[in-house]
């Protein structure tokens, strides 16, 4: 894979992370998950193909800029999703506790 092709994939990842950020801001969790799956496939492609080939200064600067944008979007996405994930975890624990209580006390009532 050429450096130009790799750069296009980096830029696609940046576009996807921007879309992910917009989905997180609008609390569209289904879209966020869908985009994350799409992004992961691009990242795997980069991991398998990105070499340490020498880049021109312009290409190196472009790559650094794109990676910084991806990381900034990722940081903001995490800031938006972590409270939601904590709330979801709490709801799941509450639901599990309710089932356990129902199972425990429901059995005693039927005796």
C-alpha cells in the first residue's frame, strides 16, 4: 500500500471520527456504534499496512495533523460517552439487583 493510499485511510478515519463525535453530541448511540465498527476496520487496515517508510515533510505534517484531529475527536467522544456508559452500567446493576430480589423474595412468598 502506498503512502498516498495510507494517507487517504487516515483521512477517512478522521471523517468517521468527526461523524462519531456528532452522533455522540446528538446522543445517537446506535449510529455511534455503527460508525465505531466502520472506523475499527479502517484502523485494522492501517495497523496491518502502515510502514515506517520515509514521508515527505508535507506528507508527514499532513499525517500529524490528521492524527491530532482523530485523537481530539476521540477525547471529546469519550467525554460525552463516559457519563452515558456509567448511567447504563448503573441501570444494568439495578436491574440485576431487582431480578435477584424478586427471585429471592418471590420464592419465599410462594411457600
